[in-house]
């Protein structure tokens, strides 16, 4: 059961990361947008977005951590 939960968390992190990447490309003040619209700090949003980028650009890298690890930085 734990593996299933972690798999869903990883999928969620990557989905949210893609959405945050769209925001980053759309709004000049990404940090301000995060603070105004999400229950996260900008550092946390950046960490989730970075995990998305790792998986997007290096999907076959054997040293990639599990995407759910980005959630460790939640405020």
C-alpha cells in the first residue's frame, strides 16, 4: 500500500510541477503569484517545479530521486 501512495504522490508532484512551470512562463512575478494564490512558499513551488524539470529532461537518469521527495520541503 505504501508503494501505491508514493506512486500517486510522485504523479501529483509532476502534474503540479507542470502547472507551476506554466505559471512561471506566464507571470513575471512567480514568487508573488505563488504567495497570493497557493498555500506554499515560493521555495516549495520552485522545488516542485524543479522536480518536474528533472523528470522532463532526464527521464531515464538512474540517479533521479522519487518525485514525491519534493514534498519534503512543504511548509
